[in-house]
C-alpha cells in the first residue's frame, strides 16, 4: 500500500532504473515498516524547472495508509535523496518530496479497498 512515485528530468537508462526502483522499494518498506509485497514504486522522466533553472531535478510523491510521521518522513527524505543522488547524480537540494497519509477506505486494491 505504500506508493513512491519518482518524476525526474534526469535520464533513466534501463539498468539504473531497475536498480533504483529496487533500492527505493526496499527503503520504503523498511523505513515505513510495511511488508515489501505491498510497496509500489514507479519512475518516469519529465520536463522540469526548479528554482527558475533547468537541470536535473526530481519530485518524489510518497503515499501510505499509516506509517508516515515526522520521524519517518525525515528518514525517508534522507534515504530517498541519497539514493537519487547516488543513482542519478541529482543533488538533494534539487529534490522535492511530498508525503501523504491516505485513509484506508480511499485506497483500492484487488477489487476492493483496504478500509
């Protein structure tokens, strides 16, 4: 049920994308404390301008039914920024993250909802 969606202006070659998706999935499961089987990670390339400047940047949207709080969000921000920097060379000051705690009745799966 956790979802991490990464949009970036950086090139996403297949080998880097696969490795980054796997690393992000593991980080989300471990830091939020949810089973890995429920974690979804998606990545796509997008045109971006940040701080009025072109250049590599990223937006990361993280949603979960529970598990998000100040401490968890800080840890996720730190780890996700590190993984994005290590994999794509994007400086952490060029990464925005958004955290959303979703009600279980507002998250569908397998023909139903979690609520």
